[in-house]
């Protein structure tokens, strides 16, 4: 192993976390998945960059048992949580899928038994006993009354000097037992709870009364230890993609649950190390369950899998070989990013049909980081002949497409890469309409006055056209004048 591995890792992660902090909104949160090897170092870096006061907690993700022959069987990894500004963070709570499962079961029993509360409760409890893994953390919601499902809470105050007053038992007519530390609710509140049917009485006054905690009011809360059988995530990934083509994919279930505590409409999740694309699946799951429209940006270096084979361990080498065979089967290059891209395509395939120019909800666009589309026209006079100047009539690199130019223009003019893009024909020329007319662009050749006039009449915020697009010098001379006539507020750009 590289003796400088730790230093190399710190040099890699520090600037990324620094940039991540700059990208966060004021109420933003970062989740960092890490194991024992760099946990301590990551905490120190984050304390420096985010401030120790913005530390939210360290989650322990308990996974399946490690069967490797070691001294300590490692069954966990970590997720460190920091806020951009902890002061603006509200207490976290979220909808729970487990609560939804119980509620659906209750509704089905209600349809079956009608108003027979006893029969509903009896069958619900029997179902809970066989479904504890499915509803872990909420199995204590096993009581039913006329209003619905509840669990019996604690009426006693947590410290001394609680409230003390008489509560008369509805059957015996005698005062009910008062907890040693008093009631946790003031008299007015408790009287209202009794009137609303939200207090459970015992057989007689000797049993402490209990508040009914309603299932519909229950919220998921984030505790520091989360159990997740890592094998389930692997099986789900393999069912979608293929067997053993990626080692230890992260759990979309865990991430989706975390996102449920912090995401709202139009929020963006950024993942610097997207790997197999788990974050994309988690955001889609979170959107569907919480009925929101959050977005994701995933970044992954195109790691060459053929090169990775050389330094891989025996197990990793077999996985890498499987990944290469998988990519061959779908006709993709041998790089890591292609696995995540294919996973995302498969995830959205059954949701909605999307493409680059017809983006809908749950759509996705893929980009590669590249150099400028424009040719380098910086020449040294003494090394340039007059004939060389003619080669500069086309200032765009020969291997670049109209779409390449469009996205460069969008970024330079402040349009986000997820904007709606429409393409249409005007006078036989391809026109790109971005964000419902924020930008109109044309990169075809032989553009005439008539085409420019038609574009001007749409009055976009920006008009962009290539210098080499004009049919002749006359059209180039008339370009800005046409827009002054039909769209005086449009900003004209020639590239």
C-alpha cells in the first residue's frame, strides 16, 4: 500500500469538503459516509470547515455480520452530519413508511369489521406479532378505539413537582391514582384530552391513566443507530443491474430516509462520489414517498476499469471483471461512471419516457466535463502566414455538436442545465428554445433574414447565433437591426 495513502486521502477530501460547504444553502446539511479508517480525520476537517458548533451528530449504520477472520467483527459504518448553520435547523421529523404500513392494515381491518373495535384490535395485534421487522420501531401502536390506532403513553411527569388534581374514574366514580411526580399535563389540557377520548382509563381508579398517542400524529425521528442489512441493498442492486458488478453499494433505503428529514420541493442533492448512483435512487424514492420534487446532481470520475484491474485485490478484480462484462453487454465504455448512468436510466425507464429535449418530472441529463467548444485562436505573428487566417473562419472545434454549443451558452447566460429545451424548425433551420424563450439559439449554416426575423418576433431574453451561420455579410449586417425593430429588449450574442 502507498505509504502516503493517508496524506493523499486528506489532500483529496479537504478541498472537496471546502467546496461542498460553499455550495450549501444556509439551511443546507451534509451527510458524509465514512468507515473507521478516516472517521477521526474527517471529523477534524469538518470541525475546521463547518465549525464544531454545526455538528449535528454521528450516525452508526449497523450492517450485516462480517464473516472475515479477524479479531473484531466489524458490523457498522458511519454517516457524519453537519449543517451549514445549525441555528436555522428545526427539530427533524418525517413521514414514516412503517407508519403508512400500519395505517393501511388498520384501514383494511376497518373495512372488514366495521365498528367492531375489539375484533380490529385483536387481528391487528396478531398481524403486528408476525410483522415486527417490517414495522420496527412502531410495533407498540397496537391499541384501537373508535378514533383509530394508538399506543398508551406515559402520564407521569419526568421530574418532581408535576401537576396534581383529581381525575374521576368514569366507572367507579372515585379519584384515579396520581403518579408520584404528578401529571405531566396541566389540568385544562388533560380535561380536554379526556373529553376528546384521548385518555385511556384502567379497569378501576387504582390503575394510572394513560394518554393515547395517535398513529396519525406519529413521526419518524432520526436516532443515532440505524440497522440496515447491507445484503438487501446488494440484492436490490443486482436485481436491477446484474450480479457482483459493484462492491457494497450504499443503501437507497437509508439515504431516502435521511433525505426525508431535510428535503423539500426544489431542493438539490449533490453527491461528489456517486459510485453506483445510489443517491439518485434515494432521491427518487424520497420524492415519491413524500410527494415532493427534489433534484440531484451526481459527479463521478470516469475511472478506467481496465487500469483498475492491475492493482485490484482478488475479490475486487473479479468484481471489476464482472463490471467490464456488464458494460460490454450494453455497449458502454469500460469506466465506472457508466455503471451509475445505466442504473439511473433503468430507474427512470418505467417512470416516464424522457430525452434531452423533452425533460419531464424524474428526467435526467448526463454531461461530461470537457474543454471549451471554441478553437484556440491565439497566434504568434511571426509564426503565422496570411493563408493561416482563412483557417480561422470557423471558430468552433470540428468535433463539437450544436448541443455542445447550446449548453455552453446556457451556462454563460445563467440558464441552469435542467431547463426545459425545445427544438423546432424555422425556415428549415434548427432552433433551440430554452426555458420557454429565455434563450433562442441557432447554430445552423446559411441563416437568412427571414429566419432571424421569425426568431426576433418571439422576443426572447437572449438570442445566440454563430458567426459562421449567416448566409452572407448582408444578413450579418442586418442581424442586430432586425432585433432592434422587433425585439428591442433582446440581448444579441454572436459566438
